[in-house]
């Protein structure tokens, strides 16, 4: 029995219907928007990141930040780990199906235009390999009033989505935004078959369909033949009908859901704080007929107070 996914919106439903016909349930996030941040705040944020805090399973002695005074190879269209911004993205003059133009400012008052410029500026400063061939790992800590979530980012799965998340976090985009949507669905004849998820990063703070970009969208980094699975704590990129319509919004799954595998870009995994994610999921919700099936907005959305990026050298 396929589950009906609660992350569908009117834009994704045509695609979902096709997948259901094949015996799958496809979840699709509401359309997303992005936001922007003032340049001075960005400088402060970037300096904060240099106080590298490694994830729990990393060797603290190997914490590292890519150095700016060494010769890194140029970004190259043929290098899957280091693609230029123009190669990795769909540009803003070509809106994905059903999407709206980005707002001028986010709900937190940050300029979308400035954020766009800051992401472009930072893009080629975010490296996953050092000049001497050592692999760099990235992790993120999301601080909320309910506790913190640690996420191990996976450039080996989706380098451009990781680079985008890192650039947005360093620019301060996520700071002050919300976990704005809660999703729950279950099979009619078997409540044990369920899909639970939280979503974050809408620039309007509402999870409203039709928004999610700040002038660009990411090319997909998933393939139906990939063996990337959606386990509890999987972090992935929300998108609309078009595969290249992910930008700033992301989801965290709270249970296994293999029906998403090969349909959405996975770029991380929660390593600490799943209990916090569960608390966010359990918040009281607003039931509105205007929302997509099983997609609900929290009465008091939980705030992402700060998102901090950590960089370290990987053993492998």
C-alpha cells in the first residue's frame, strides 16, 4: 500500500499521480523562496564560522578551514565536487513551473538581492578537497528554543546542495526563520505505515507554495538508480514539480520512507537532536483547508535562532 505524501502541493501533484500509478508515494515540498542578508552581518557570520567546532565523531585536532593563501585549482564544469555557480544552477529569469518571483525581503527583514550576491561571492570559496588532496568535511548546528540539531553534510552525495546550504547559513539566511511546516500521513489500512517530516527555510515564514528561490535554483543531484535511502533523520532539499527547483527550503524525515528515494536530493543526516526534531513535529498545528493534504503550519513555529557551519578534515 503506497502512502499519500503530505509534502505534495498543487504543483507536485501531477508528478505524484504518475508515481502513484507505479505503486509509489512521492513527497514534494511546497515551493520555496530565499532570502538575503546584509553584507556587514555576513562578514560577522563568516568570522564566527572560523571558530571551527567539529561534530562529535570528528577529530578535533584535524579541524580545518579552507585557507585563502594557497593555490586551489579553479572550479571546473567537469569536476563534480567543484562546479561553477552558473553550471550548478538554473538562473532566475527562468522560473520553475508554478513559482513566483522572490520577495524583496524575507520575514526577518533581510534583502533577497544581497543574499543572492553573497551566495555567488562565497560559492567558489567553499571547497571539499584541500590543495594537497585531503578531504574536507562540513557539518551544521541548528540552534532552536527546544534544543540543537547537528547535521552531517554530505558533499559526496550532493556537493552543490551542500555548498548552497553552507553559503546561505554563513550569510545568515536561516537565522530567525522557522520550521514552518509539519507533515504526517499514514496508510488508510495500516497506521504503522506512516510518513512524518518537518520542513524549514521558507523566506516568508509560512511554507507557502510558490516561493523558495532568491534568483537561482539548483540542478538536481539525485537519480532513481542511486542507493541513497531516506532513513530517520535524513535531510533533503524541497522542490516543486521541476527537478531543478530546489533552493533554500529543506526537510528532515522522522521515519524511514523509501518512497522518496531517487526523487529528492539528499544532502545530510541528523547526527544529534532527533529528539528535538520530534518535539518540533509535536507542536500544535493550524488546520486549514487551504493547505495541501496533511501539510500543516504550526501555531507557533519553532525558530532557527542560528545556523553555524563547522569544517574539519575527514579521515576518508
